[in-house]
C-alpha cells in the first residue's frame, strides 16, 4: 500500500472519531475574533490567544480550508485571514507605522462580494457592510490595537450564539457552511482518474502543506510537488503530472497533519527524522488499533542517553524487558495484549527545503513488528546488559555523540537505523564506522558502543549465512526480508 493510500484510509478512521476537519475545512490557529454589530460596525475584538498574552498563538478552530499561497497577490481565505487581507495592514519592517496592503484588502473584499452575492443571512450581510465601509484610518480607533497586525482574524456577529449558548463565528453559521461546501465541491479543475482512489474526480493542482515535521518550514512543506519544468511530462503542469483527486489530497494531508500534531500520541523524533505511526482499525476495530499504537509508542518512544542505565525510568514496563525476548514468539502478542494481525504503518519524514523526504515507509502486522523488534534487541543483548531495559532506537544514537552532545549525532543515520530495525535488514555500515570513529577519538569503549558493534557484526554474519544479498552492493538482489 502506498503512503498516500494508507493516509487516506486513516483519514476515514479519524473522521469517525471527529479528530479531523471535514472536506473543504482545515484546523487553523485564530488569534482574534472581530465582533461586528448588525450595521457592520466593529464593537469588540476577542483575544483568542492562549492566556490572552502576547506569546500565545491562538485558538485552533475548524475554518474554511486554507491553501498554499505565494507571490505578491496571494489569494484570500473565506471568512478568516490575517490582518494584511482583512484590514489591509501589517507590521512594517522598521517597526513604525503599520504597512499598507491595499491590494490584498481589495482582493479579500472582492472575493467575499462574489461568494456572498445574494445571501440573505444576517451575519454574512453584516460582514459585507463592514468590508464596504472599512478604511485603514479606522485602525487607530477602538477596538483595534497593534496586537492584531499580522495575526489571523475571524468574524462574529454580536449576540450570535450556537445551540449550546456559546458565541458563534460567522464561518459556523449554517448559511456560511452550506455556501462554502457547495463552492468547495465545485472546483474548476479537470477530471482524471485518481491514483489513490481509482475514481474519476477533479484533480488537485497543489497538494496540502504538511506541518509539524522537525526542521521543516513552520508554514508547512510539501510531500508531493512539481515545481520545475524538468519534473513535468506531456505538457502537464504541477499536480496534473501525478493525478490525485482534490478529495484524496485533502484527506491524506489532514490525516498526516493530525498525526504530526503535538500530543497525538503517534509521533516521535529520531535524529532529523519525524516518525508517525498508526494502526488499521478496519478489520479488528478501534480498541485493537489503539492497543497496537500504544505498543509502538512504548517501544519506539525516545528515552534519553543509554549510559544513564535507566532507559525508561523505574516504572515496570512489560514491553521494555530482556525477559520478554525469551518468551515463545507465538505468544508474545497475546502476552502484550495486542492482536497480532492488526496492520500498522510507520512513516519517517525529514525536511528537504520546502519539501519533505520520505526516509522510510513500512507496513507490517503487529506480530511481524514484534518479531523484528525481538531480533533487533536480541542482536544488542550483552552479558551483563549494556542497558537496564531494551533501548529505544533514538537511545542507540547517543553512542555516536561526540563528548555526549546530541547535536553531533549524524542525522542521516536515524532513518537508516529505523529502516534496518523495521525490515530486519542489515544495519547501516556507516553506523559501525561512526562507532569506531568515536573509539579512535578517545571515547570510552562502554557497553552501548560494544553492543552496537556486536549487533552490526552478528546481523551481518546471520544474513550472510542465509544468503541474503545486500541491495546496496548488488542491484539485482531481491533485498532484505
């Protein structure tokens, strides 16, 4: 299964749990809510930043989707945007008077005039009145303040509440949602067969921005993009080169962004590689999928330098135990309380300028994952143990740090090491080279370094005896199991 197909399938699971926005919407951080009276006059400005303090970023809201935009005339968003589009003002480079962005404010007004033409909804008509009468000179009057500059703004009709009695934004009004859903579904893109779903549908020209990858742009980076003529074929441009429907592109982007969100429980960082994982709940159910995800988090979550002889604290952990490796392979999954046939996907991403690189991609069952982890930890095992408990992959990299400084660890080894663990293939030979370099530089030949050397050589010998060819030296080989 491809990365995009697996993410699109995972979107359906997240949608059932209400953990992602529906098609045509996205989760965005909104800093301020501009409250409008019925005549379009601004009467208040709600500070939605966390704690109401300047360092706060804002409140995550489900709003009409954003798009990647660049150039001197970026397109506006619907019913929300930053101050440069909503008010035509932003912070100046000199720090004095606000800089004017008249063209962006005009585009924002014209966009809403076109989409809201003929609307009878009181809230939407109020927004049109505000936009028609807004002038930049009014920014000096209440309720505006310099804190709004270059911040995201949404709108609210004074006194308007939802069914629960909570203040309601304009984009949440039924008329606004109905209007936007029709617009989002009726794009002007040509139809083609989607490579993900196999259905004929409008094709995405640009794919969604992926946020949350360590080291990548804060505004997001592309997992799929065509940005030069050399990457096009048959006269096709951008997304038409590899047709993915707008719906599938939205779904895989929403699922991946949800996985990369802090606190998702399915995200970790190893070196320069941001790793996300998720289980398939289609066959064995949500509870079984969550149990497998908890298992993956327990075995892969970084635990700190291995020379602390703790690797996970003093809490008992049935997964992190050398005794677990001696258990019969057939009963390991049952002993850990997971269904061995649940499929789990593990994806490693690294920054590559405005784009993302896939460092590794593995789809396997929970039972196969346990077998490969058992083989990995068994290769590392020494007597006496170099670690109190089997180490997480990130902990192994500390053996390569110069003078114990994590920033000196070769970042590219993280993805190569994870690939070897997940596939059961050879460890990267550069890993052995890096350990030897540390020893030659005078670093102590401690247990973790000895365990790494032993693991690399033991796996090389075992695979050689089995006749497993090395794909890095023999392109005709079938690769590692």
